[in-house]
C-alpha cells in the first residue's frame, strides 16, 4: 500500500502547479484550467485522508467539490465565450472591465 505522505506530496505538487499557472499566465482559459488543477489537488488530499482514516466523509465531500468545479467550468466557459465574442481576445490584461 502506498503511504499517505506520497499522496499528500502529489497533492501539494499539483496544487503548486495550479497556483503557478494561475499567477503567471494571463489567458483566461489557462487560468480556469489552473483553478481546476487546484480543486483536483484538494480532491486528492481529501480522498487520501478519507482512505487513511477509513471514513467516507472525505469521499462524499469530493462529490460536492466536483459539482462546484463543473458548475464553475460551465459558467466560466459561458463568460469566456461572451468575452471573446465582444472583445476578440482571451487575455486578462486586455480586458479591464466587463459591462452589461
């Protein structure tokens, strides 16, 4: 069986990659992908702790995180498409305000 700290290291590395992608890239799509990486890193740690403690609460919480990530991706993709149609760009630096 793989020890718990390996899963936690994997989760930390995936989370750091997500944070680095979010902070360094200015493309909205890559920023959303980085947020998804961070949410999946949290899911890895929740499942690993749940397995280590023989408790199902962490695995149930993962389903809620997946549901939030799916809704965030759907709403975010809609905003990105509307933004790209209006401004013809997907860069955050070029879009400083959104008006309806």
